[in-house]
């Protein structure tokens, strides 16, 4: 792409489209690898033969490929002992996770120990993918295998360049999906896998037809094209073996998965007392029994924890019944909490069993995280996701800008007036403490009388004159943020609920008392202080901190960027939708990178190249002086302003190359 004479939007787009039609899905734009999802298997593109070819090849010699990026990372690490990172981004379905897996395969190929028997570290790293996907991926409108969490995999290398450990960090699993799914989406894959397990397991875990479970039958989608849930169950079990999850642990995991399904089938009706509730019917009673059996906890305690709350007062505890609606909410809260603890447990287990290498010389980190989102209705999740993207965008801009500056410095040109546009103001608006949106939200969550409306009013007041914030006309709870990738309007309606992460004390006590140590360990006892009241902890703030830690890790590495692009919304090969792709290039910062480079000197030509091309404009000058002087003389003769002559190259401002070309055409 950078060899194109004119680097601008239509040129970039046209180039990508042409290459895509030839199945050339990878293209470099300066530092960035653009990967367009082929939506068809291209097996030869990723086989061992291909890996052999890219191994040690000079960057840029072979066709653009993600293996080339992985290889240059690996070699940079070996040669300079510096840590590297590969940041993969793109919208849902663009191919981030597939790209990440291929990168990991290449790194395992380079850093694996040949001839080692059994479970090697690199095998464990690779097999962590199917395990995480079983519990963290689901079919959505946009992608049949959509990751509902962000992931940073840190692969550690020893002084011989061999993989010696790894750590997986995950971000913000979508919890609401456990209890709430709509057509044409599905719940997490693991639920369907378990329902399609071999008969003895179906019986053992007391599951059956997915159509019989409320958490699965709110949508009419049960199957995914080309996915065999029965086979996936066995493969997941196998992958769990490899990453070091024991048979007993696996059984416990699937018992918890089954328990969640039964929990969803418990219903309530009005009880005898006012505003109280009881189990609705025989069926609900049976499901409650099954949940208690599967979780190995007390049936009565389970029922109470769903239908009552204990309120702590100075005069002692008071038991307050819950009405059927609140009981239903309590049930769903329990399901979500258990599921997210289960997911975290799996991630921890993978990390413990792969093991960290405290003596690692350096790391290569691979980031697979949700891209910028802007839907018809945007909520708290989108705000967190877009905050992530603002942060990564800032990191990216700073890096691209730094690289440009380094080149200018190397060639000793004056670049003092090249302006750098920053998105710090958007980040401040969202995450500044105090005063940012997340801080206001936390305040609202701690104040018992707040509602989403008072929260919205507070924002309207606070950010009245903020350039990046606006209130849509007639809005009562909606607000718009002007992100680097465009305006997004958020509905504040569920922000308070979604930001609160507390485990109901009764649920905590119930599960901690489980006779199954696995379940009890998912809910370790809280320290004395906080167990008395369900203390508020903020999901937004925790996420912000995780993100901060991630950025700190990234800042110690040399970054490499891969932008995945989804060529069409029908998920079919061969279709390239221009507007759609252009928008993704914009959101992925590709156009911003082009813009940054245009703000400086987008075209650089060595003296040689320059004279080859433009010598005809002033043949008399070329013969009578040295190359450097001749280049300057040509520019002056053509009336160019603001160009620079460095030590080895001519640096042209945006548009000047086109000007010279036009003059050349006249000669
Ligand atoms: P999400 O944000 O929803 O997790 P994603 O960017 O991770 O999306 P993937 O799951 O990686 O998207 O890709 C979606 C689908 O596109 C894959 O399931 C696969 O069918 C296809 N796909 C992506 N990349 C490739 C590739 N390199 N070769 C063949 N098919 C691909
Ligand atoms: Mg994914």
C-alpha cells in the first residue's frame, strides 16, 4: 500500500478490493497488516509448508501474511531480547480470533521443543483456545462463533527462544447472555454441547433436549451451520485434558453448567404473605431439587436464597420475602454469578497448569479484543468496549507518530511543526477520576435513591460544554459521545444495574456451604467486614483498571498491528462492500494512520529514486550538481513549499508528489 504513489482513501480501498478478488487477503499499509476475512477455508495458506517458507524470510520479501508478522516478532525478540506484542482488532466476525489462533500456531512452531513427549507448554497454549471458546463464545447475528470476552495471551520465552510459560488474561465476559438470548442468537456453546453429550453423560448431568430449558428456548436457534455440538463436547473434554483440567474437575464444571440450565426452569408464583413468592408448581420443585443435587447444596437453603432476603439492621436480622418478580431476578442473578465465576475459574486453572516462567527473557503478547461498536441501541457494554478502543487508538496513534518522527530524526529533517491529534479528551470524558462518566456512574450506584434519569441529568449538567459530549434532542436518558471513529449514542437506562457487581450474601453463603469442594471454592468466604452487607463493587472501574494494566504491559513491548476487515455482512466469500469496508478502515484507525502520515511527509523518496523519476523536469540541474543539491533544485524550480531534504531522502508534503507527476506528464 505504501508503494502506491498516492496514499488516500479511494486508493487504499481499490487496492484492497482488487487483491481480495484474487484471494490475496493480506495487505501491508506501512506498519499495519490488513487482513480481509476470506469466509472460506484456504488451507494451503496456513499449512506447515507455508510456515517453513516464512521462517526467517526477510520481511516484505514474500507476500504479505500474518506469519510474516509473527516471524518478525519472533526474530525481533530473539535479536534484541525485547518483548513484542501483536494487536489484532476489527469488528465482530472480521476474523480476529482465527488470526490470533494462527499467530499462536506460528509462535508455537518457532518456539516449540521438537521431540518432547506428552503435554508441552505450546500444546497447552494452543488447546486453551477451544476450552475458552466453549465457555466464552456464542452464535450471534454477526458471527457464528463470536467471542463474548476480550483476551490477551502472553507467551513467555526462555533464553533459547523456546516457549517456557504463558498467561491468559480475559476481559469483561458478557454475562447477560446466560439468562437472556434472542433470535437468531444462541447462548454459550457449552450448554448445547452438554445437551448433545453421549447418553451416559446426558443422564449423569440430568440434561436433555435444549428445547426444554428456559435459558436456551427463548430463542428458536439451537444449531449452528457446520457445527456438530456432540463432537465439540468430546473435543472440549479432550482439550480440557490437555490444559490440565482433571476428570473430576471437568465433571464438576459440567455439573455447574447443568445446574444453571435447571435453575432457569424454576418459576415463582405469589406466596401466602403479601409480596412473597413460592415455587410455582411441581416442575419448579423438581428443578430446584435437581439444582440442589447438582450443586450439592441444601435444597431449603437454595429455595430461601431465591425467595427471601435477610436485611441486617442494628436490632438484628430481619427476613424479608421477595415478590415473584424479584425472586425471578434473584434466580437470574445467581445464574450469571455462577457462570462468570466458572469462567474465571477455568481461566485461572489454565494459567496455573500451563505455568508462568518467572525467568522468562521476554514475551510475545497477542491481543484479541472486541472492536469499536455502534448499534441502534448502545448500552454500558458498548461504552466499555469503545473505551477500550479509544485507549488502543491512542496507543496506536502515539506509536505511528513516534515511528514517523524517528524516521525524520534519522534523516535529520526539521519536523517541529508536524501536529499530532490526540484523543485524550474523549478518554478523560469517560475515565477521568473524579469527573469522568464512570466516576459519576459509581457515585450514582452508591447513592440509594439514584435512578438512570438522575444519573443522566447529572451527566447533562456536568458535561454541558464538553466538546465530545452531547445530549440528543428530547432525550431523557440518552447521551452521545463523539468517538474517534464517529458519534455513538448510548442509552443510560440499565447503566446502574449493569455496573453493579455484588454477590447477594445469601447466594454466597449457599454456594460456599456446598458439599462439592469445587463449587464451594468458586465462592470463597468473604473477609468479615464485607460479608455483613453486599458491598458495591463497580464493573466499570474494575474494567478500567484491567485496561490500565494491559496498557502498561503493552507499553513495555514493541507493538505490531493487524486490522481484520469483514468484507460483507452476509458472511460469504467473494463479496466486497466498499462503504462497509471504508467504515471499518476508519474505525480501525487505518485512515487515521494515513492521516497522521499525511500531516507530516507522506512521501519519501531516496535521492536516486527521486532523480530517476523527476530528473526530466530539470535535466540541466541533474548533470551539473550532486544528487542532493539536484533534488532540492528540482523542488525549488517546481515551486514546492515546505518539502525537506534529509540525509538520504527527499520528504514531500501531501499532494506534492501528484503535483510533480502532473508536471512530468507535461514534459
Ligand atoms: P468476534 O468479535 O465476534 O469474536 P472475530 O473477529 O473473532 O469476531 P472470527 O471468529 O475470528 O471473528 O471469524 C469469524 C469467522 O470467519 C470464522 O468462524 C471463520 O468462519 C471465518 N474466518 C475468519 N478468518 C478466516 C481465515 N483466515 N480463513 C478462513 N476463514 C476465516
Ligand atoms: Mg472472536
